[in-house]
C-alpha cells in the first residue's frame, strides 16, 4: 500500500486539547499541511460557531467530523428529550461547519440500570428522532461503535456490525465512524468493513492500543507505539471504497496531552507516513 | 427464576488468592456449604496434586474447572511447543482432579507482533495439538473468550461466537466457559449462548462490572455491585440446557483480595442468592 500523504491526515482536537485552543489548532493544522480537522463542540462554542467555521474554511481544512452527538439513554423521558434536543443543536452546528459527519457516541446505561438491551433501544429511538433533522440539514450521522470496555458508561454500541444493524434499520443518512482503537480486536472486522461499504464509512479514526494500557479512557497510544496493524485496517476501509481522511484522535493524559502540540502534530505526521 | 441454592455456587480460588492457601480454600468452601471449587495450577502445585485431589474429594466438592491452560501464541516454534507441552501437563492435572474442564485462556499477541489473525491461528493450532491428549484423558477443554480489552496481552479469543467457531472447527471435546464479565456487553450474547447449547457450555463464571472500572485486570466487582444483569445471563445459559455450578471469580486487588476470605465467601453466598 502507498504511503499516505499528509494532506490525508486530519487532527481530532482532543489530541491537543490541553494546550491548544481551537483557533491554535486550526492554525497549527494548516501550518503543518494537514488536510482536515475534527473539533469538539465545547471548543467550537468557546471560539464561537461562526468564527470557527470561518477560520476553518479560510485555512482550507476539511471538517472530518464534529464531536459529538449521541448519549441518548437516560433514566426518564425528560432526560431522553433533552438529549434529542442537544443532538438537534449539534446537527445545526455540523451544518454550519460543513462537517463530513456528526459523530454519535451512543451513550451507556442510565444511572442504576442493568438493562443494556433497553439502553440500546433508546439509542435507536434517539437516532430515529433526529434523523429527519439531519437529513433536512444535509448532515450525515456517523455512529461510532466504541470498544466494549465502554459499554457501561459511554457507549452501548460496541461493534461495527451492531452499528450497521442500526444503519440498516434507520435507512439513508446514517453511517459509521471506524476507529482502529475501538474495532481492531473484532474477529469480524474485515467482513464488517466490507459490509459497511463506501457510502456508510463516514470517518476513519487512528491511534494505537498500548501494552500495557494503564487507564481505560486516557491511555491511548500514538500510531506505531502499540499493537494495531493500522495500515492493514486502512487497507480494509479503502478496499471498501473509503477515500476520506485519516483522523488522529489520541486521549493521553499521561503523555501526549502534556507535550508541545507542535511536537505532537509533527510526530503524528511522521507516524502517519510510517505505519498508517 | 428461582433463587439458586448455595450448593450451586463454586469458588474460583483467584477470588481469595491473597489470603487463603488451596487447603484453606477447600476447607472454607466445604464449611460454607458451597458445591464446588476451581483451583489455579500454582496453588495445586503448592499443595501437591495428589493431596489437592484427595482433599477436594474428601470435602465433597466438585471441581468446576482447572485454571488454566492455553496461552498458545509465541514468537517462535520453540515457544509454541513449550506452551503445548505445558497444556499437556495441565490436562493430566485436570484428569487427576476430576475437573469438569480445563479452562483455556487463548493468549495474546507474541511480543512485538501486530498480527492478531496470526495469533488466532496459533490458538487454533495449539488446541488441535492437545485435543487428542484431552480426549484420551477424558478432560473437556473450555475455551474462555476474554473481554476484548485483553485481546493484546491475554486472549485473542474475544467473543463467544469466535470461541464457538473454533469449537466447530475442532470437533468433540472442546466447549466454552461463559463468564459474565467477559461477555455481558456482547450484542449477540443471547444468540451465541443458544448456539453453544448444553453440551458445549462447560462452565459459567460470575462477578460484576464496576462503574467506574479503575484497572483493566484487577478491578472486578462482587455480584450486585456493578451493571451486569447476572440473573438474566444465568437464564440464558440455563435455557440452553446448562445445569452446572456458578463459579465466582473476582480479581480485585484493591478490595476483595484484602478482605477476610470468610467474609468474602459469606458475601458471595448472599449475593448469589440475591442477584444471580
């Protein structure tokens, strides 16, 4: 497989969240020659939605996704309605930003619940409720299956096949975000990526799984520092027809979040060429 | 569903490993009225295999499993051969103990490897190599799929369906151990348990998934303290025809391992009746 151009690289701003504002991240991505950026909503709000959209456009960056919508399950109807209302705002923001997709993290179990099937039903109902808004706004919804270790507290959608079953049930306008960190272990990964196909793979996220992993949430690795065969998975998504960017998203409280973001981005570029 | 009798409860000795020898665990299980025990090989070696077998038999306890075989992947042929030789010894030990099964934890990636498909092939090859020995000894092999968060460093068999695919390929003499901790998140769990059926469900392990979980390995919860609907999963395995014991296995460096094992077993009994 060909070494990827840096213009295929996108920076999820979570990777530099501790030391760069969104304005700095936009400027940094452009200066380093990256092709895209994926901002988080809190950072967008901080800079102002219109200003963020203008700066990203002026920098010539694609918006590979807006992070994030979802989090649908709640203990009562009011909580579920509040989540749906917040997702509608996120759709509007994604439209203004021209985002390739709104990333949906399903949400975990409501407090005190042991009913994962019930939570999963709430996710399907929640996406169904916002889908007309998304279609009207021209915003694609990307269900991101998260690693099963987040099933309880973050996302009860845990495999690509499960996300695709939801897509099948919901119809056009919903696809998936394929993140190597969340999916690399899946014995059915190759088949599931082929099943997804070009139209439904809306984003491709990269980082690495460290051995040992010392924290369930904040110990992701830089590409090449772990055990994931990222290039092989890129091969699978490209064989399925995906032509979009490769979005690096590293949650790393103990290491990468502490470093100079310019160094982090420079290393992302090197590793992207070397192992992705 | 009926409240389970304490005679249906088995103690995996890992639950009390820091404060009880195997001899103490055998005596404790009998005194508390449990129906079984599942020892680890290091504890068996410490007491002596014949002595362990005699004491367990005299205590009237079933051996719901011997922990553990497996760990097949290795960087070179010598390493793989050593694993197979060690598994053959484990089969002999399981036969002497009259264990219901030898629990197989697949093993993770060899050092430096990113080839999870290759590791998975080594697991299949390894089990195939020891299966004639297991059949000859009358020892059932129980593949235990571990949670996907252990795919890199402990077990590259991560779903019940993946384990059952291995069983299908290997033929009679191989089944599965269903552990609620490793499988509760699986969107396909109900179908996979039904697929396994009575003959292939060789063990049923219980504990709970805590929120938050602060360590990937050593922060399992007592039944009832987490988010797993254990009784519902017991219902699935019993609907599939499983009539065996419920083996409690809690790795908990920060909590249960520090407590008086008599207190731990007493709470296991209470929770077994209350939520399992």
